[in-house]
């Protein structure tokens, strides 16, 4: 069994690597941070005695999906059973203050790279009539988020794409899961240049997010919102007028000193 995991050098991606290795999967782990990726790969090998291949690649650039697919095919000793599209990052602040190159990288990574990797790996899964893809989106993809506007928009794209394609391929024995974590105890906020919000008890660890995702995959679930409090929050907000939801999100997320 073989899994390909992007964004595997930390956080949720690292937890997918460790938990899938514990299930006996060999791994191709992908990230742009070579040192951290090597440390994760060695830790997984030592703990679980499974083959782990490291692929150092920045997936936010043109042709990176094709390069990853070609690299996996060149090293591949077994069919890819699971593809996990986890690589991503956040941007916090006023949209007009964000550097345009960084906006472009986010759009490319969260939309085009995910789209192309699904398009590249799905045909062989359909031909074998088995396989799974997990797209790690976010509950941010289920509602607009001022001051994290592009992040929420790209995650909304992932939600729609994953659910739609999942319905297309389910009859062929392939599962496409959209995983929507809420606030998770990773370095996401540091990367997004935002002070983490005050802890309120709903935060999950990356390991908990992945455990719920893989349990849902075992059930064949197309969508999982991790954490019961996040599921409750999403249910409640769906009953409230959208304008009020946006107003509350604006109040919660507005940076100090913003216009």
C-alpha cells in the first residue's frame, strides 16, 4: 500500500504520514522544507519500519503538480492507494495589503495544484477500481471570512471540487474525501502572520484531525468536519442570516488598526 502526502513536513501532513505508516502504508512525503521533511521521514521509518521516500518540491509554482506526478511514477513500486492534498498556507490581514505574488501562490497551490494532482492520479485509481483522495480544506471554506478572504475562497473551491468529483468516481470504487478542520494546534497562524485566537476548548491536535479523517475514510464518507464543536458551529451558522455571520466574522477577525 502506498500513500502520497503533500505538506508532510509538519502539522496535519506529518500526522497523516505517521498514522498511515502505522497502518502499514509506504509513503511518498512531499514538502518544500528539506530539513524538516527529512526529520519526519526518518522518524516515521524508525517508528514503523515502512519505506518512506522524500520529495522536496514547492507545489505553489507552475508545473509542480506534473513534476510531482512524474517523480512519484519514477520511484513508484506499488500503485498509489491514497493521495492527500494537504499542502497549503494562510494569509491574514486586509486583502489590499497582501503582496500580489503571495496571493498568486495561494491561488495556485490551493486550486490549480490540487486540481491537477486529482486529474493526474484519478485515472489509474478508476482503472483499478480502488483508491482514495483526501483534500484537506477547512471550515473556512464553508463561509466567507473577511481578513482571510482569499484563504476562505480557495478552501471553498476545494470543498465544491472534491464533493463534485467524488460523486463522479464513487461508482468506480474511488473515494474523494473533503476534510474540513477547524482551529488546529499547528503553526498555521504563525505562517499566516496572525496571533492565534484565545484557546476556547474547541482546538484539536493535528493527530486528532487525522484520526477523524481516516475513520471517516474507512466509512467511505465524502465529507468530514473534524471536532464535534466545529460540527455544531457549522450547523448553527447555517441557520443564521449570512449577513449576520459575516458581521460576526468581521468583528472577530478585524486586525487592530485596520480601516
